[in-house]
C-alpha cells in the first residue's frame, strides 16, 4: 500500500547483471498465470486496490495504452498470482524502456491486493518475474522506478539485488531527486520498528 503521508520523490533502482535471483515459493494453493485477453480488468482492479490509480477505469485505460499495443509481448511479460479460488490477486510486469538509444528491461507495476499482503506473495512474484526477465532478455541489468511512498517496497527490491542508482536520464526520469530521496528514506527507516 502506498504511504502518502510522506513526501513523494522519485526513486530509480538498478539490479546488476549476474545477480543471483532469490527463490521464494508461493504459499500452498496459490499459482502463477500469464496475461490472457480480458485480464486487463483484473490488472486494473489489483492496481486500483493499492491506490496506484484513483479508479479501476483509470488503471484500465492506462493498461490499454501502455501494454496492449503489443499483445504478444504482454502475454509473455505480464504475470499474475491467483488465489486458491482462481481470483487474480497480484501482478507484475517485465517490460522495456529506452534510455536514449539503449533498451533495458524494467520491472513495472508490482502490486498485491491489500487483503493478501504479508503472505510472501511479493517475494514469490519478484522471483518468478526476474526469471522471466532472464528468459526473455538474457542476463542483463534490470531497472525499476518507484517512489518514497513505496518505502516498504524499496526494502524488498534491495533483497533482490536492486540498489538506488544515481544514473541520470533513465527512461523518462532525469533522476535528479536521488539525494533528497535517499535522505528521506533514511529518516523513514530510522522510525521502522526494530526486528
């Protein structure tokens, strides 16, 4: 869930080539599935449930413009988790973006419905998504965009080998909020309960 009580700052993360993929299994009864025509409605519902979009219809329109121009690609790059009843309750996509002329794989729109958070689904989802990335793109750097509102997710991405990068001009981001974002994250993490 997004924490909109903190200032919004962009964060760009990179996972170096050659980084081992941590392996996490799904809980019993849960399964992976790939996008099929019509699943855009479930994607929109999942993304709206975590407040990535104000309404499901906004998420649906975004998905249609962002991914459906390449239906064969979305079918092999958009991953879901289904609960034991077959309901899609989590999603993530490994897409691509251009930074100048360079084309890189990017993790996009990782989300788990609030009622299913805390079950380890995000870890299993990222394990499988990074395997898909390696199968499709080869062993390459992988990037993602997140924000300070997703400070809990930043910690998760770090467990998978991502680090906050200073690299400028990635995709559509100038990446000029690095210093401010890392200082804010340090302040937020200092308030996390000790484990």
